[in-house]
C-alpha cells in the first residue's frame, strides 16, 4: 500500500507540473525599449508576434503625452486608422491596460498621421485549446525573458536576443488551469487502477 501511495504522489506531482498553473500575471512594455512612438519606426506588429501574452497580463504604453496617445479601437477602425470612435482613450504617457478577454485587442495612436506611420498594435490573446487525450506538445514559440521587477507583483518582460520559455505558462493551456479537471480525472483513474492492481 505504501508503494501505491508513493506512486500516486509522484503521478500527482507530474500532473500538477504539466498543467502549468500561473502564479502571477506578466507586464509587457509595448515596443520594449522604444516604447510607444513613431521615432525610429518601431515595428509593433513584429513586437506583438514575439510576445506570449496571456489572459490577465498587462500591457504598458510608455510615451511622451505631448505627442502621442493610445486609443483602443475596433478591428475596422484599426485597419482604417480611424481614431474617431475609440472604445477607450489613454493619455497619461504611462498607461497600463490589463487584458481580461480573449481575442484581439486593437490599439493605435490617435494623433493624425501616426497610425498610418505604423503606430498601432494588435495584441491577440489566444482562445483555450481543446483538451485531447494525447500529451501536450512543447511550444516552439519563444516567450519573453523577464527584464526587471514590475509594479503590482508582475514581472516586466522585454526583448532579449534569445528569449527563453516562460515557466509560468503552459503551451497546452495559455490560461493556466483549464486542464486541471481533465488531469485530476486522469489522476483519479490512475490511482484507482494502481490500488486495484495492489489488491
């Protein structure tokens, strides 16, 4: 019976490690060192696709408020660089936006000409993956490397020459714990099978 309990404990630890629960949200500075600007022609599309941003993470727009702003807009207004009817407007020069829904989040600078010059970003929070019977594959997408401690307990993440996987996130489940019921069910079934085998 002691062997069974040790095996169950080992399996439980492995299952919990595989679920990839998030301990804290991350904070991303839009544009990394360049910030939110048109100077130097930052490529915000390239910046966004290199980030592994999850539900609950925060993006921070840092900019000179005398020359820029941040508008959250619809997909149509994003594509057209139309600043006329924003969903939200940010003007402090250091704006934090917590991403609390999945899907695309569209932002642009509302100063005339800036969006057309490339000062816009589409941040995508992926929908959760369907649970499959197969083991999750390892992620091939690079994740950000923590740069320094951020406000609110999150790690501020920036660019690095060789980004490493972010251990707080699982490739199998970007939200962090949606697989828990499935894994717990599997763990229970394996435990029952082990106990039956020992009887």
